[in-house]
C-alpha cells in the first residue's frame, strides 16, 4: 500500500487547523479557546498533567467528543461546531479523516490479527477483501508483526496487541493518526516496541498527533510540542525549546516533576 514518504516543509499548508475549540462537561470547562495547526507529515505531541484537556482535544479531532464551539479542519473537511447542530454525516466525514489508537488496543478477540486489521476496510469502507488483506499484510510488516497474521489477540503480548491496533488504524488510510497515551497500559518492558513502531511511522511521513507522557519520544520525534494545563495551551514550540528551555514557569514545574535529565 502507498504511505507518506516526506517530512514537513516550511511552506506546506496545514493539514489540520483548530480554531477556538471549547468544550465543557456541565459547569466544568475542559477546553478554553484551543488553537493550533499541524503540518502534513509532522508529529505534534501534547503533554501536560492529567485533566489538562489533552485527551479531549484528541477526541474532538475524531469527533468522539463533540465540541461546544470552534472549528476543526482536517484536509478538505471543515466543521464549525459553533454554527448549530452538527449532522451525523458531517461528523462522520470529519471522523473518516483520522485513525485513532487508544490506551487499550480494543481488538476483536474472536478474529485473527489479519481479520482485525481488515475489518474496517472491508466492513466499513467496502473495499475488496483481497486488496484489504494485501494492504494489511504490508501494515503488519511495517509494525513488525508479519509472522502474526494468523494469531489471535490472546496469543500476543500487550505490546504486540497495541501494534496490531496501530496497523488497524492505518488500514483505513487516514490522513491523520491520533494516539491517546498508547503505552500507558503496557508493562515497562513492552513500551519500547510500540514507541519504535511509532517512530517508524513518523520517519515514513505519517501525520501524527500524540498524547503521551513519554518525554524522550517527544524530544526525539516531535516537530512541535504543546504543553496544556487547565484546558489551555500554556506553551508551544519545538521540543528542544519546550522540553529543555521552557519559558513558562508552569511548564518548568511540570517537567521538573516528571522528568529524569534528558
């Protein structure tokens, strides 16, 4: 299957544009006027304390949460959430632009690895099974699981299951990949294999937005880092700036609490 092959250029138009994003749950405002852009072929990493709004941003991009206001554009699909109720079709159009990898892999236990990866293309996108299976085998090779196509999820380690989840998200051929703390549920010795698979995707030019506490991954792979706290973006910039020379006292406090020396 074809995959992106280039890193972002300075003059490329943004693939993702978020403007004025707001979300509240009851009286608690979780997101307050969030604005950011993501260049095609780039990696954006969201960091911050628990409850800062990182996952809500990610779920809004995939319309798993419906924002109260603001505009999200991914590729050629733009939705203004403040212009009245969003139709099911418009939400589905926006959701179709991205693939999402969650904290838990959520594989179908009764399906083989190959069947898990082909389920979306065949059942949702109505692609020919032979084409979907050929693409799935390429994706399993990409995440280092070519020899596990006929295995069932219970026969895999947690890290292997999460890599199948990555392949499954890629199988729908999204423009954007979203990762919601994909290593947080793994034993420490399994974290590296998932991060390595993600680094390979970044090297191939996949556009990614990643919520993670893995600061070394952010420093090595991210093109931009957004530090969130209290539902706002406190600081943004290149990882060398945000992670090693932050301007905001709140960013410095957060990094001091969670980081070993980089």
